[in-house]
């Protein structure tokens, strides 16, 4: 074992010499930002297999009546590792007839890497058929409140 340790020490010394020789640094400062893919709300239902139970449960949560009658905001996170079908499941829910009948407005948003509330507000308004223009944040918020006042709305924020 001692011989193996000595050999490993020599190999590490060699690597350290090469690092110095090639002027390499072990201190990494830069972060690489991987751009996210932009998603959309369409999926052929036949392409998704085995998600009906989950889809129905989420729809039940979305369309159940409020117990106290107040307009509450519900957040339903769909979480899991990449590739398990979170977006596909969400698309099935989003396109379901029960959901279409229940909500006055639906908006699908692919969330950007850099979270900018003003841009997201503008994107929501544009999805609702309103021009975002170059209005200030306060004006955008006021317009959004007016458009959504007394309405049931579903917002899907994909890849948050």
C-alpha cells in the first residue's frame, strides 16, 4: 500500500508540474450559462402514455371550487428530474377541455434563465392579446390587473 501511495504522489506531482508548465489554473471564475429551450403548449395526446391519473389529479386541483369563495391564487408545482415528462404532463393538463371551460384566460410561458419581472409581465400581456409596448413596469402591472380583473386565469411557467 505504501508503494501505491508513493506512486500516486509522484503522479500528482507530475500533474502539478504540467499545470504550472501550461499556465493552467484550478480556480475557475466564469460560469457557463446554458440557454434554456423555449417550450410551447402543444402535444399530441397519443404521444403521452401512462399519465392519465396524474393529469386528472392536477385538473381536479385546478378546477375545484374555493371553500371560502375568495379569489385565492393556487400554485401547483410539477417537479422531477429532466426527461421524466413534466412538460408533457403539463401540456396535457393545459389542453384538456375541462381546463379550457374553467378558465377565462390561459397563458403558457417559457421562463428565461435571467428572471426579469418586467419582461415576463410584458410577455403575459402579449399572450393575452395586449400590446406590451415600452410602458414602464407600473403601467404594465396596472394593465395586467385590468385585463385579469374578476377572471379565472391559468398561468403555466415552464422551466422555472
